[in-house]
C-alpha cells in the first residue's frame, strides 16, 4: 500500500478513496455513486416541490410504489425501476 502522507492534497473525494484503497478503479466507482446520489437527491427534491407522493410517481412509471421507495433510499438503480 502507498505511504500515507498528511500533506497530500487530492482533487476529489474519489481520488482520496482510490489512494486509501490502493486501487485506481475505486475512483470511478466512487464518482459513479456520487453521481447516482446527486441524481436521486434532485429527483426527490423535484417530487417534493411539486407535492407528489411516491405513489404518484409509481403510477406514472407503471410500477409498484415500493420501487420508488427503494430507489429513493438508494437500494435500486433507475434502470431497475423503469424496466
């Protein structure tokens, strides 16, 4: 594992995670999870601003409301909800 240096500055959380894991592929995985989280947060915010329930969204997507709940909680990917 690489030597930890206290004064090392990283450009992103994902770079730091890759360094700590000593695995370059971790950076892409962390970046993807950050993007997913940002998207889900934005979707929840828009739903709430419009006064819609998870059931309203589920009805529009023709799926069970539990899928929307799981998506918002981070358990599913968007492709799993609309397929």
